[in-house]
């Protein structure tokens, strides 16, 4: 009993401290539960957008998620390595995602041919690229078809990488390349060539036609190239833009350069079994008259041929080129939207 009375003052002394610890534990538990709910909600939204969104939305999600993973990895290195050494170790790891100027190194790491066009390590580099991809990708997807955006992105990035590997040894040595700029410039060029008079509203400039925006970007890249400011990257921009122009030109000639790529994707995505087609029957209408009855075969109207659709699509694109997107009738806009979903 005397022992309990002796420790009673200490109990009252540590009571506020104990209360503070319990309050802190409760706050951390509340924050953890709230963060878990918010994180799961965001994750569900991202998953829904990736599954139901168009190709441009999916490309943006892939680029942003990879950027967040890279930044998280950099933060872990910052906390676990001696001060000042995390940056060097970080660059040694992410170089396995970059496209190197050394062709032999690229041959030993072939995945870099694709990973470099999804990799960003600077926030503003990533933000600017994703904004441009969203603005111009939405236009190109509506005009050329959403199913063409992924192969156009990949092929433009590969064209930019090829120009970089050819031209960069003439400018400097020991460099590497990363970022989606070359791939995005292919989409920008394709949108500009398909609808050059389409107007976009820019801050401080107002409504500007698409052809002038594309031309302005190319002028900026050329000035940077002349000043040797990221010269290899500027060459990749020109390579991607060149493929975008060439792709639309060949598409107008009736040659889709991405058809083979899309067939491969279709083969990989097709179901393991194909349901049996339903039999088609002739539609027969019976007409009864006073003198008797007779039967007359009514054939269903023939489906529109691809050539007719293509001719109408070409006329709509020519109308956009001459008068802008707003000059289209409602049925023409609907036809253009339906054609982009095929």
C-alpha cells in the first residue's frame, strides 16, 4: 500500500505525457485510414480511366505512373544513401531506361528503344509533354481514329530515336535521350497536316490555326538546335514530326503504315475462341390483295462500302482543311466521330 502511494505522484506526472502519446497514435491511425481511402479511390479512378478511356488517356497514365515510380525511387535513395551520393546512384539506375548514343549498349539493352519514350525525370518536362499530348492527341484521334494513336506514337518515337542515333555522334559524345517529345511530335504533325485550319485558343494569342502552332514549334526546335541546346533531343523532335507528316501523306494515298502493327495488337487481344456467326436470312414480305395473295422478296439494303465511307471521310477532311472544324454539319461531325471509333 505504501509502495502504491509512493508512485502515485509519478503517475499524475506522466498522465499528460501518456495522453499526448495516445492522441498522436489516434491521429496517425486516422490519417492512415483516410489516406488509404483516398489512395484507393484515386487508384480506382485511374483504373477506370485506363480501361474505359481512349488511347491518349492511356498513354498519359502510363507516362505519369512511370514518372511517379521514378520519383519515388529517387526519394528512397535520398533517405537510404549518404548525403550527396543519391544523385549518382539514381542516374546509374535510370540510365537503363534511357536510349544511349552508344549503339552497342542499346543492342545489349534493347528495351530502351521503347522505354525511353515513356521516361521522364523532370516534372516540368513531363507536364509540358503530357499537356501537348492531350491537346493534339485529342484532335488527331478524332480525325484519324483512336485506333491509330498508339502505333503513331510508337513509330514516331522510333523515328526520332533513329535520327538521334544518326545525328548525335556528329554533335557530341557520351549522351543519352529520354522523354516522349519525339513520339508526341509525330502526333502533333499528323494533327496539323490533317486539319491545318483547325483553330486552338492559346493564352495571350487567342485563336490560332493549327498549322501555325506546328510551324512555331518547329521554329523553336530549330533555334535550339542551332544553339546546341539539347541538340540531340531537337533532332529527335524533327524525326518524330517527319514521320507524322509522312504518315498522313501515305494515308491519303491509301497506305496505312500502322496497319501491320494494329493487326499484331488485334492478334494478341483476340479471344481464345470465336463465336459462330449467325445465319443471315432473306426478309420476305407478304402482300395480300382482293384477287389473291402474292409474295415479294424484299432484300435488306446493302451495307455501305468502305470506298464510299472513305470518300465521304476525305471530303469531310477537305472541308475541315478549308473552313475549319466548326463548319461541319451535325451529321458530318457524328460520321467523323463514328469513323474514329472503327
